[in-house]
């Protein structure tokens, strides 16, 4: 889908951006509920243990947890689709110096070690070229990009440790540690989602208002 016109590409980016912002907003609410459930589990008020009855608050907590996981996965997929289109639009604008293909702007997320910095570099370039190289626009976005990527990286790191801890918790202490890690991960994502929403909104707006002009005058 890189062969569409720049105008059509920006229109597609706007549609994906709206859908992604809605996912992030709704996902934040579900995530907050999941975090409340995790705190309740830590205090022994609910349980997802195999021998725990799936009724009442336990059933509600299970439903929220499953919904949170599905929403997080869907949001990541749509975010990748949005990133691909944003990079493809920069390519379509023929702005010189862009060092990433649309596919690799997304693909670096799945390459070990490189996924710690390459996706950030790609997003930083997409941001810069979407603002037409304007120094004020680029400088204004640095703090947002750094905060977004810092929380994203922290969420990935905590998630990996949580996955290992929750894989086979045996003792009560191990279960307790896994719940604490889940709460930390949820709290990190509660801070991450608003930053991601702002990033998507501002970059989509920049491409709509400035990328076409950058392509014309370059």
C-alpha cells in the first residue's frame, strides 16, 4: 500500500490515527480497571488461581484481565499499521534523508537488541520529516518522544520479567512478586497510553498540515 498518492496516504493515516486514539482511550480505562483488580488480588480480595471459583468479583476480574490483554494486542497491531503508513507517507513525499523503509520502521520492533533503539530512531525521523524539518517542531517533540520511548522500554522490560515470573509461580512469595510486577507494568502503561495518544495525534496532524508542503518545496 505504498503506491497510493500522498493525499490518499495522509487520509488513511488520519483514519488509522482516529481508530488508534479511540483504542488507547478505551484501553486506558480497561487497564485502570485491571490495575484495580491486581491491587485487590494483592490484598486477597480476588483470585485467578485454578482452584478459585469463577464467580462474582473473580469472574469480573477475569473478564477485565482478558479484555485488557486483547485490547493491548490489538492496539499494538494498529499502532504498527499507523507507523507503517506514517513512514510510507514520508517516502511518498520524497523528502530526502529519510533512512527507514516503511516495513523496517515497524519490523525493528521484532528484532532482539535492535528493538531497544531502532524503533525510536525510526519514529524520531518520521516526526522530524513530518514537520518538514522545522527546528521548533522537532525540538518541541523531543521530550514527548523520549518520554514515550522511555515508558515503552520500561513496559517491555517489566513485561518480560513478569512473563517469566508468572510462567510457573509455585510458592506464595513467587505469586506475590508476580502480582506486584503486574501492578508495576499496569502503572507504567497507564502513564504510557496518554503519551502514545498525544504522539499519534500530533504526528498525524503534522503530516496533514505540513508534509504535503514539505514534499512540494523540497
